[in-house]
C-alpha cells in the first residue's frame, strides 16, 4: 500500500469516490422531477429518428476536447509530463470539477495533482496559473463575439420575465468585468511587475471587510511572483500553442450542446451559433453554483436556456439527462476509475519536491 502523509490524506479526502453519490442523487432527482412534471406520450418520438452522424460528431468532439486538454497540459508543463501522466492529470482534474462546487472547480486541486506527478510546487502553481489565465482570456475575447452574434437573443426572453432577464444581464456583465479585471491583473503580474501586484493585493485585503482573506491574497500574490519568474523565459511559440489549444478545447466544450440537440432536432447554422452563444450565459449560472459540479442547478437551468431550440418539454428533459451524462456523469465514473490507480502510482514512489 502506498504511504500517504496526513496532509495529503486530508486533501485526497475531498476527492474520494464516495463523493459522487450526492451530486448524482441531486442531478437525477431534478431530472426525474422534470420528467414527472412534463411527460406527455408521443413527445419522445424524435428519439426514434436520431441522426447517427450527429451522435458520432458529438462523440468525436468529446474525444477531441479531452485530447486537446491532454496536449495543452503537457505543452504548458513544458513536457515534464508524459502522455500517461497528462491523461491522469486531466481525468482527475475533471473529476475534481465534478465533486467540488462549481465556484471552486478543479483548478483548486490542479497544482496538488501536478506536484504529485513530480513537478516542484512553484512550477506547478505557475502552470496552473497559465491555464487559468488562458481560460479567462478566451472568455474575455469570446463574449464580445457572441454578443455581436446573438444580440438580445443571448438571454432567454422566451422563458424568463423582464425582471429575471435584467438580473441575468447584470450578473453577466459583472462576471465579464470581473474576469476581465482578473485576467488583466494576471497579465500584468506575469509579464510586467508581479511585485507591485502582490503589494496591491496585500493593501486591498487589509481593508476591514476583506481582512479575513488577507493571508490568502498574500499567498496568491506570491504565486504570481513565482509564476512570472518561471514563465518569462518562454518564447512566442510556447504562448501561441498554449493559446490555440485553449481556444480549441473551450470551443469544443461549448459546441457539445448544439451537437447533441442537432442529433434529435433539425438544426441550421444560425440556431447552432445561437446555442453556442447562449451557452456563454448559461455558464454564468454555473459559476455561482454551490453544489458539487453545479448538480441540480445545471439541470434546472438547462430548459430555460435551450428549451426553445428543442421543442417539447419532455424531449427537453431527455436532452438535459443526455447532456449531463456525456459531460458530467461520464467524468464522475472515469474519475472514480483513474483516481485510485493514480494514488497508487504517485504515492508509491519518492515524494515530489515541495
């Protein structure tokens, strides 16, 4: 049996496979309630005429997305990981995103995973910071495009009243401004002056109502300093490949809903692009979810954002279940398989440098 230190054991307890029970129960309960409330005989008839080519495309997009993640983490980590290690890292990272609240996400454990793969902690933090920076920049750059594409259709006017639409619009704008500010701060810290950013964070969190998080902010500022030292020497080719792979994986991630709907409902390019655009606002709801992986909230909000493109309520309920199976429950299962093997492998060798 591998020897696991107390601190590592406490950390891994957050990822124990038994944690999948709660999000599965919450998600299935919500979907079951939706079926019970909306089921009408005959509304599932389109399932008999499913277009296998779109189901195949959905499967290929899922595979391509995960391969893109594997390539990205291996490239960002400057090939300190082999492909087997990169696969394990991505599967456990996805699993962590499923069992931790969406507001926390898998990024919170990513540096721990990389460190246990033998990458010193300072470099692990730097690599995770690169992924966070590029993810945020994708969102910052994509939002103006989808706003220009969808306009007012970006929000589900057909399902929500004016007051809810106004609240959603405010939340969307606030989240966009917050992500933009944070991405700009990270860019400045990594490429210009990390020490001034660290000082700014410490001063900002010395305010009375923020003082409880001052120590955490100081640690985050120091992480930026160490990341800057680690990453400044990387040339344009490093950032170009990292950026292109990030754009690839997130575009594939946002396209999956449209591919699934197209398998059962006639789809034109305009509707596909609208679904892609509306997925951006759908994710805002998940960002504030307090349940593991957004369980229950993701299922409950899905019809509001995408029911218009599907048609009947019963078919929409089925699409909710199918979407969560391929993007959520699948990774709960895979994570439960990969995690014990990973623990056995990484803790049976010499501990990584702290």
